[in-house]
C-alpha cells in the first residue's frame, strides 16, 4: 500500500479535506506524505480480484476493461467489462492547467437513452496513471471532497454537469504538465463497458483547489469572510 | 406580460427570463418594467411588474440584449457587423516566443469567443451570469508582425500586410504599437464586454501579457437601422463614406483576395490612436470648422450638399470661383477614387481623463482594408501632406494586424498556421 493512496481514499476520514463554513479553515493532515509518494509500479496483467496499486487506474486487456477498486483495505482489479461504444454525449469539457500533482476535469454529460447510465471510471493514459470520480459533499457543516460511491449516474434523457465545487474527475499524479489550450483526451467508462472519448481543453482556473497545498495556501491568505 | 392578470409571482427559467427582460425593455415605453428576484433556493422568480415613469431613452443595449452574432463563418465578426456601442481594443504579447503557445492562444480565444458571443459562459466561467446578455457581442482576432517574426513565420506574411510607416504628422508612442495579437471585443452592453474581456485575458494569462487596452464608445445609433454615422467628440459625423456590408464594393475594399489561401477572406486593420486637440478646436467658429472638414456640422452633409448621404462633389465652385470644398479640406484629401482605395472606418471615441490639465481624448480609429498599400497608406500620406485638419489632432499610437478569415464550427481562427 502506497502512502499516496491514503490521500484520496475518502473512506479514510482522517484524510478527508474539510472546509469549515465559518472561517474557511481547512483541517489539513499529513501534508508531507503527498510530495513523497512512491512511484507507481507497473502492475502485472489484470485479473479479477488480483491486487492493483492505484485507485481509479484502468487497464484494457483481452477486449475487456479492468478498474482498480478498493476492497476493504486492499486495492483489487474489478471484473473485466466488455468494451462497447457508449451513447453518452460529452461537451464543454475542460481541465484545470497544472504543472504536476493532481488536477480536475469537468464536462457536461448527456444521456440520450431511455435507461440511466452509470459512469464508473475515467482514463487519460497519456496524462495520468489513474483518475477518480469525485464528489463534494456537505457533512456536519464541512465540505468534503471524496470518491463518489458508485460513480456518476446520468439519468435517462438527462444531463449532468461536472463542475468546480461539484462532481468532477480527479486526475491523479499527472505525468506531464497540462497547459492552457492543450487538448487532453479523456475516456469515460460506464458500468456496462461503454466508452466515450472526448478532448478536454486546458484552462487556467484559480478555484477547484483540491490538493492540500493549494487549500492551505488559500486558507492562509484567505481574506474574504464568507459569513458576511 | 402586459396583461395585469398574469402578473402574479411565478417561476421562470433563466432563458425565459432573458427573453422577458428583452421584452421588458422593448415595452418600457409602455411604462411597465418587469422586476426579478432570486429566491432563497436560488431559483429566479419574476415578480409583479412595477409601473415606472415612461423612459425617454431606451438603450439599444436593451433592445439588442438577446441578439447574438455568429462567431463561425466565412469572415470574422466585428468587421461588417454594425458598430456596437462599446468596443475595447487589446494588444497582447506572447510570454514565450513559441509557435505552440501561439496556437493555444488562437484555440482559447476562438473557443471563448464562440461561447460568449452565443450568450453562453466560457469554459470555467467564474461569472456565468454575466454571459447571459450577449447584446451583439463580437470578438475579432488579429495577428501582428512581431508574432510572425518571433515564431519564424515571416514567409507567411502576405504582401498586402506590410508594416505601416510613421507619417510626418504622427507623434507615436510605442506603448500603442503593434503586438503579437489583437483583440477587438465589442458589445452594446459594457458589462458584458468587460466580462468577456476578463474571461479571455484570464484564460490566456499563462500564455500572454496585455501590452495595451483601448476602451472606446460611440453613440448608440445602430447603422443598420438607417441612422446616420456616429459623431465624434468634435461633433463631426464620422464614418459616412463607408462601403456597405454585403455589397461588391465592400468585398473589394475590405476582404482579402485568394492568395495566400490561409488568409483569404480576412482583412487588415490599422488601429490609430488619434488625440484630438479639443481646446484648440474650441477656438474655431462653426463655419471655419466646416471648411476644415468639408462637411456641415449640423447634419453631416458635404459642403454644397443637403444631406449626409449626398455625394462629396469636389468640382463644385462657389460664386467667386473657389471650390466649395476647400483644397485642403479633410474629405477632399481622404476621398477615395475607386473601390480599391476605400477603407472601412470603424472608429470609436476614447476619453482617458486629463494629462497636466489637458483632456486626453480622441478617436480609436480602426480602419479595415483588403490592402493598405492601395488604400490606407496613400490616403494617410495625402492627409499628412495636405490635410488642414492636422492642426487639431495628433496620432499618438499606430498598430496594424492581419485579421485571418473566419472558421467553421469545431475549427479555430488561423488553425494550421502555427502547428
């Protein structure tokens, strides 16, 4: 188990990002561990139930998609899902520019079919070893960013919007910088193996700060009292 | 909406509200103004109309609030577009001399422009509500000589895009000179414009810096409604002799030809910042002012004519045998002899406060032409040599840009030039 994984493991309450409504003070824990994350080792060919090393990683093998999922304290490959083209329609996709570390991607996703579609994973192999589907939730007056249980469900005939402060795609430990105007190819994977590919444009954005560093910086300088 | 029985509180969609807001403006003469509030749950709610005193001036921004201009097309917007009331001109420079960065700038601006012009927020728009009233928002994107030089693309510069020389009457300040990129952002709503400008400058902040900004304004007299050309701060009707958008004359005068193919259907803009010496001008009487320009101040008619639209007759003599339009009059010297010599004048007034107690105001003179070698440059040379009007204005800034053609949906301006 890599220490890095704990940071985004939101079942692990100790590491949950908290933004207190009152004073914009974040309870930041275990900061130093982030920068010292171990390198991710190449996994052997995925098999259902075998161990994997990074939550949110995806692998394609033998016409099937495997997703690295949390199983108790272990990370294991999901069952293989047969690939198909997803009917989901994606537009207005963008990703926050970032030099290194993690960043978020956003999009508007429409389900034109009569059945709900569940998005369970996302992939951008050139830019990140793993992506997670995150939500931002208010709990006990605190805002928490965490992996969304079950992923994103797009109801039949409806549109969901991934946006800062709401559901979003978290790109872990990016392999290269993402610059303004850059086209970042992303693939969504649905529960039935459907895949939809789109390009997200690199955009300068001051918000959507999810790393602890960014948050604590913001809190230190945070001049605005939101209670007023 | 005018039916008082339908005035109870009801929820409306944002889109519906926009339409309703536009209709409220149009209906303002009827003395009814629709209010709106945001309910605690965030929903926008229309409230009972409140009778208001009849408005004597209905802002064209109100009339055009929901009007959009297409970003995509054969030509870029903002050239043959009837002049919006407000325009801001920006000169931007690349932070790094990188062709890839130049390409990114064009992608980003094109994407932002397409969305914002359609009345939709830009990607990651921090104030999406400010995108809801496009009011004929347009973006026009230009490329300056420095950009071609620093990206190693001097060989791509068309012959019709030469450097514009300084003229003897100019007193140019480098702070207004040519930059890598040019943006003309225009709208009938100044807040919409300011938002659009902020979004795009912010989106480009890792790629470019802003070298200069020139905000301008003009009278809200839509040229497309048959009104006369706008007046400038000297009271002159300015921009009468313009080619008519859509006419063969306009195509010849403004849009660039077939070669090189990548720039065909574009244009060249010369942006001159012309300071008016208003206090000196004040010393002149009306008749003298009219002689300097060659047009009447009251209705813009050429001297010897009756109305603004009358042709400028340079050969008419008065009783004493002297030309009615004096030999040194501005209109005589600026007069184009052919369609090729014409320029499209799209001037805006600037008013930048005071320098040592003297007002710093004048014109942001944006001239669009297919080939300045046959139009703007000879005309400006004649003006520098002979124009009586030179005494009352000084050009303090000059920049020139190639405006590439428009693009199809899904594409971006000047795609391929830097890749």
